[in-house]
C-alpha cells in the first residue's frame, strides 16, 4: 500500500501496539464541580461513534474509507492523527517512508513521533536503507550518554542512531565506544541493538581485544554460569588468547587451582577469578602468584583492584581497609572504589579520611547530598566546625533523605518546596485548547487505552501550567496514577501534592488505626512500592499497592487471621501489608529504618548487616553501608516519602527520623 496525500503520515512502533493493548483502562473520573473538562453532548457522542468506526477502517488499512470520515463527519476532529497512525501501522512499508518522515517533522505530537521514528528506523535498518534511517531519526537522541545511563527503550533508540552513523561512515568515537560497551557487558543487549553490533563488527571494530573484554566480563562475574563463559569463549578469534581462555575455563568452578595451569595468561585469568570469589585468600597468595607467573603491570593492577573491591565489602574489617590503603596504587582508585572506601571509613568512624575521600569524588562533594552530608560530619568530627556546618547547610537545601538528615543535624527545618496549584482554585478551562489536552480528553472519554500515550504527551511536552492543571484535574477526579505521571514524566519534582496523592485514604487510615503503623509510613511504603497502583505486578511476582509476595501474604494471613483475598484488591492488600509492617516494627522495636530494609530485602539480612564488633553506629552510618544498592536507595526514599506525606497531611515539619531511630544501636 502506498499512501497518498490524503493519508497523513502516522505509524506506530510495532511494540506500541502491545502498549496500546496492555495499558490499563482508566476509570472515568468523578466530575470536578468547578469545571467540566469533557463534553458529553449529542454532537460529541456522535463524533466519538464515528471515530470508532473510522478507527476500525484504519486498522484494516482502508485509506479511502478513513478519508471519507476525515473529510466529512470528522473534519477538524482532534483524533484524526490517530486514524492516520493506525493506517500506517496496518502496513509498514519502505514506500510509506516519506509520509512517515513528514509526520515526524510536522505532527506536533512528540510521543507519537517517537513511535513513528522507532518503527521506521527499525524497518529501514533491516532493509539496509541507512541514510533514510538516519534522516528519520534526525539527531543523536541522547548525546554522549553511556548504556548504563539509559533504560532499555532508550538504549535501543540510541543504537539505531549509531547503527545508521556507522553504516553511512559518519560514526565517530562515541558510536564505537557505545557499541563496545554494549558488547562487553555480561547481560544481553536489546534486540534493537543487533544492527549496531553487526555494523560495528562489519567495520572491523570487533577485534580480538573487544571479544576478549566480553569474555573477561563474563568469566570474572560472580553471577556467571560456566556455560555463559563457554559461550563467550566460543566466539573468540583463534589465537593464543583463545587457547588461554579455554584453559582457564578448566578451573572455572575452582580457580584456586590456578597453580596447575602451565599457561601464564590462563593462570592470570584464573587468579583474577580467584580474587573475585576469595579476595582475602587472593591477597595472601598475591606475592607468590606474581613470583610464579610474572603478570605484567596492567594485569597486576587489575588483580589488586579486584581484591580491593572484595575487601571493601559489607563484611570488611579494619585490616581489610589497611590492606587496600597500603597495596592499591593511586592509578587503581576508581570512583567506585573511592565511594566504597568512604562508606567503610564512615562505618569505622575513620573521620580523618572522610573529607579527603569525599573530595576525591570530584563534583559529587559539592552537589550530592549524601556525600556532602558525610563531608560535613567528617569535618565536624575533626575540629573544622564552621566549614562542616556550612557544607551541611548546603546539603540541607536538597529534598532527599540525607538532605533532611543534614537539616536534622543542624536543628533547622527540612526543605520541602511545593509548586502545586492552590487546591481551592477553579481549574483553568483554557488548557482544553491545547491540542494534546484535547486529544487526551477525547481518548479518555472513550476509555481508549491510547489515552496513556497522549497523557505522556501532556505530561512531557506541554508547559508547566498546562501539566499542573491537568494533574490537579486528575487528582480532583480521583485518578491518582495520572496525577503522579503528569509531574514525574517531565521531572517536575517540586509538585508534591501531585507526586504524593493519598489514594485509598479511608483504607489506609482504618488499617493504620488497627495496626498502629503510622498512616504516613503506610503511604511512604506504598508510594515507593507501587506508585499507588493497585493492579501492578512486579517481575518477581509481588502484587498490588504494597507489593506483597503471595508467599508472604499467606504467612501473614495465617499468623494474623486476616482473610487472604485477591492481592489486587486494595482492602486485602493494605490489610495484609500493614499487618506485615506491624510485625516488622515489632521485631525491630519500632525502628522504621530497619523495618523498611526488612520489607525490601528480608528481615534476616537486616540483622546480618548490623554491627557485630561492639561498636555503636547511628542510622545514617547503617543506611550508607547497606550493601545492596537497591535496598540502600529504597530505605532512603521510603523515609523521605514518609516525611513528605506527614508534611502534606499535617502541615508540620517532621524530622525524617525520630531521636530513637537516629541513635539506636545499629
């Protein structure tokens, strides 16, 4: 099918079809008494009925049938672009490229333009039309970003741009390094990146060194299976290194047997894996290994870095820290190792090292609230009171857990900030004139799942006033999921009323009263767990508002006598979740730091992470040394969100931790 001028260029990413089908239906809002945003008169109802008929034609590829509607009954209707969208989705072909390009450049709807771009870029890449592929993408989507800084969809989008760049001989060092970083990582790259890796290899960049780095990444990972390492070794070019890699695989499960290897390079690989799995034993054997196998300077440094990484873990002791300080040359002190050393300096109250380690992290010492907090405390504890307080005061300007901790330490109010609209104001009806708002309201009125796409357009690509007005509209109508996404999509972090709505308030309040778990804490946990979406299910199997695992829910039900119903039911979920929190708080003497860590990682781990050497640590020391990155961030966000909910509910500036929680023995 070749689309004529009557059919404007709209197409959806093939995956977007799944998005449209699986997006949860949005419940019709309770009408806002101050403003009627959606019209339900006969004229609008007739147009909506006609749109549904035209949509069916578009999805079947009937260009002429759709044109009859758009030039007649639906002339100037806000959703005509969706009809063209479905037309092109019905037949994605190279001959429709110009129509798609025209839309991408002129539609004015960024979210749909991205879907069109992704679909056509993928199709053009598969057919080898790289100049057109580059043209429709238009520009480097994410600049010099590394793969680790992007989500899966963004990585795929960046891959397509670099694929076109390399294929048309425009690729610079950024394209090559991006592809190399993807190839070297242990986890598989997104399907949308296969073309980039293929082009990268075809241009000669898949060298023995690159394939060797991938093999080493897998071979040296604690989480890798031997079969994964064997697969990585199988694509190594035939060489001496490939032979060494296969010899090293022979001691994969027991790398302490490195001494049995006669090949020097194989022994180096095996010893590096030994250092990953047993850093203390490797440190003790290091000198003998060097004497026996003569690793070069680079190899020795990599081994020392690996040992240091292991000896700065959560079970390290002062002897481990001394070994790292004495044995790791300055060239080996990466930012990650400096941060690990800082956390252990905090744990062992090595205050004289804290400020210098913070400074070694560069700009983070002046713009990361956690690092500023520790630098301030380090200075206070080494007699530099004035400088320490100045840094803590700057940290206290940050709305974060450690920003709030800095304020609490200084005895000043935490910084909240709130740019939400006045809750009593009438809503500005003029925002309905915004094209994205008009499209959203029509889709929403018809309970069309595509409303999710158009809401992203409203949230991400309109001005603050429009986005906040629509957030307020959603909040007043009881649509809290829309409310949250209206401000988080474009990082409007100061709009606290909209980021932290009080969904299912009566359910949470009654369970708070029943269990004694503070209402703000129940909301803080739920906001972090599910963004207050009762239907959400995690990859791990956790369900609902408080993200309960079915096994945990069954145990809580048996122990408490609470009926075990469907976990997507808010009443059931909050009843069981609040009861589980009550049990955790009881176990940890009301300490929300420990209860939060237990809720995320399991109560057994919480105890293992606590002091075992008789030294007293405070809450901040404990939180900064939680070994799981996910749990460390989780605890901070839950407690911050709890403080924000308390502020929104009571208007009071409540300390992020109680005095008991701050100074309890950790």
